[in-house]
C-alpha cells in the first residue's frame, strides 16, 4: 500500500511556500557589475542620497566600493555609476563633467581595467579588496495576501528569532578569518632572504675596503715614525761644541748620555730612493703619459681632478670649459702622502728628451698601436717592463675593447659611469700599483 504525503495541506507549509526568501547580501561593486554586465543600467536611479537598483538593492551614494585606485583610495559608488554611464565619452569630457558634479575622477590608468571588470570581460582584478557588505535587500512581501502573511507569522517564517539558526546566521569574527588566512599562508621571502643576491659576489668590495684600511694604517704609521724621528733628532755639532766650551765641567757627564742614545731608525722608502747614489739619481718630477686623443677617458683636460682629488669628470665637459690645452700639466699627489709630491702629466711623447724618458713612470694606454709610434723602445715587452701600463675603462663596457690590452702587461682599472663616490677607490688602486712598480724596479726617483 502506497503512502502519500499530505503535508502540503498544512497551512504552515503553504505559508513557507509563498514567503519570499531574503536575497543574499551583496556589496555595491558586485551589484553594479551585475547590472552593467546585464546592460540594465537604466534601472539604476538616484533617489535622494541613495542609489536604487530596481526593486532589489539600495545603497548610499557615498558608499565606498571594493575597487582601490592605483593612487591608494577607494572609489565611491556615485563616482563609479557616473563613470560607467559616461563610458562612451572622451576622457577629457568625462573629467570635466565629473569635476563639475564634484565626484571622484577615475584615473586614466584605472579606466580600462575598471571598465572591463564592470562589463564582465574579466572575472576579477588585483585592485579589488574585500569590504564588509552594507547593502540592504529591498525585496518586500507586499504581494502576499493578508491570510498568507498571518499564516507565515503564525508559522514563524517572518521572525528570525523563531527560525532555526543556521551557519549563515552565525556572526563571523574578522580576527578569526585573518588568523585562518595566516595559518594557510607560506612565507616565501623574509627580510634576510631578500638581501641574498644569487650569482653575485662582493669579494671585490671587501678587498677594496681592506686595501683602503691598510693604506690608512700605513700612512698613520709613517706619520708616527716621522714624529718620533723629529723628537729623537740629534742637535747640530756646532751647538754641541759651543755647549762644551761654555760648560766644560759637564763634558764627562754628557759623554755617557750620548752613548746611551738609541740608533736612529732606518729611513723611509721614499728617503732611501731620494738618497741613492748621486750618479744614478734622476732629477725632476715623475712623468705620467696620457693619450693625445679626444675619444679617451683620461687626457690632460681631466687628469688633474682624477689623480689629485679622486673625482672623475668627463673630458668633454672640461674641454669646453678650458681656454687652452696645456702642454705640461703639473699635479701634486696628496693621496697617501703627508707632503704633496709633484708629478707631470704629458700627452706628447715626441717632445720628450732622453732625460725626460728616464722620468716616465706610468702611461695610460688607449689600446691602439699608433700610440707607441716613435717610442724609444723596440716592442711592448720592453715598454711595459720599464713603464707601468694602465688601461682605464667603464665597468659596463664590453670586453671586446679589452682583447688587445689583455695581451700586454697592463693593469686594468674599471670606473663606474654614474657612481662617482667609487672614483677615489680607482685612484687609490692606481697609486698602489704605481708604488709597487717603482719599488720593485728600485727607480732612483722621488715618487
């Protein structure tokens, strides 16, 4: 025997069948997108201080939507409604009308992605952020008869307190949601891993800093040694004789004191080279040769600032400011020296005499064979055995220009095109290489 269900005859069941179910609460941006995608913007009207979307939703005009501008603020509902209704206008005309109505202006960079999202061409956007829904459903129960309303009221369908609670009715704590999201997150980078640079090494920087510290320590030691030498310096013999004649009784007491004096410290390397045999001593300041060309990093126009002050200036800039090109450029080395040492910078090797060639200690090469034409040497081996060769280049230049130079006994020094604070490091490297070169060959010249 079949059992039939007659529960539909129950008046409470009938009331539940006719009661309009409350619609899902939606945010203003989603509702506007829904109406725009369905091309029902004609049903969006402004009544007072709120927008009504047909008979379904109503929002205050100043409601902030979930779409964030690239400038950082959220667009309001009235600005987006005016924007989407004025999408057929030029952007300049739209800006003028929006400014006249004192509305937010959708920026030109936000125009296309925002319009694509509202028209339904894309499903989401990175500029959308979740906001708490503020919409209120406008669905009413006016179409129900009084009898149906009474039956629904009696059944408890119209009273939320009488309806069985569900999970959707439970309030959700925002802090719990944030903790849930964070528990699912996996950190990819932190403040320590962000500093890691793969395929890069900073050993060059560390070696440069260490070399600079050693140079400063050596200069401090030399200054201390010179101060000690000045304190321990013996008085002249004439003053000693005069002292003995005036006080003859102190002669015997002065003798042992003279014997107990420590021997003077050995002279510095610079004094040793200067006090070498008078026959081999080279008179005059050392000479540094630079290329006689305009397409070079260093010439007589900018050599003074680079070698003296450790600042690189483009040769073209100095050439335009200089009145005349100097034939002999005197510079004074102050880096690594307490007392400035004079050098000469020249660019015309043909004007050098045999005595001048003895004073040449370094040359900045251009990487061209014609630079060494008519030099008093037979080949490159002899040149760079007697003279320090230096090739100056920018660090981001290609290595094609260095292929010829790498075959010579030449020191390569790199400069940065934009980081001028690194120029002094390059100058320190040049003076270090020059000091080591002169000491190794025991050149009898003050450097």
